[in-house]
C-alpha cells in the first residue's frame, strides 16, 4: 500500500505565500484537496508530485513500511490536469503510445483500446488530438493518466469541460481506483467531486 506524509509544507511565489506549515498524511481511500480558485490546489498537487520545489517541508512517500526514493515515487504517478497538454499533431492512440514508451512500461495490444473504451473514446482512436472538442480532450487526458496503470494518481479538476456523462466517468474512475488500492489525490472546487473523497485538505 502506498502512503504519503506531508510535513510542514510551505510554498511561495515571489513574495506571495501560497500555503505555509501545511501537514497531513494519507494512506487509504481518496484524498481531496479543496479550496477556492487561487487557493493553491494545483500548486500543492505539483509539489506532492515533485513537479515544483517547496520553499520548506518534506513530502515522504512510502510503499508499505519502506520510504520510496523521490524518483521511484515519480515513476508510479499518473497525472491529469487541464494545464497538462498532449501533442496536437498526434492521434489519441499515438499520444497514449508515446506515454507508454517514455514511461518504459510494457504494453499489450489491448492496453490502448481498452483505456480508450473505458473513457468512452474508442471511436476517436485515430483522431488528431487538436481536432477533438475540449470535453473529448479532457477524456483523453484522463486516459493518459490511467494508461500506465499508476499506483499514485493525481486528478486536478477532473470534471473540467465535461458533460453529465463525463462527470459520471470521473465518479467511476474514482470508485475503480479506490477498489484497486490506488492512492488517489483529487483537487477540485466542485462539491460533488470533493464528496467522492474520504479525507479532505482545505486550502484557504
């Protein structure tokens, strides 16, 4: 089982404090990061994932009782966010194949078709990413986060640009990942998404 411990995290941009002396731990269920726009939800996710450097504090990932080296933890992460873009000139399948290749994960012939079917985008496998609607692109971004079968999953505003069926997909992803034992961190200001979480860190 993967667990995370955040110890007295602080982050500033120029002279603005985003969060300070923030501590929490999480090892079971879904961890929610809640707060208004501009409260630092995305910044916190990036810091937890090792994409941004903290001003101070430590993030400790463990697998069972063993502490994971930072590079090892990064290799276990899937990450979906509105600000993470895929390649416009590649098809949906080509984007997912590229992610598998750079991650070094072994793949079977069914991996990409199955994840596209899961996000209800199988019929768009040969469509260029730039030709998709914003809602369709969001579904592919979710697929990109899932394709490596991560043990740690970050979802930042997963319902962005999605219709009702898309929100149902987000609920299914959360439920399925919880059942698999994935450590899932979900950042959102949508009360319906936060209600899917077992524990919530509220940023002000």
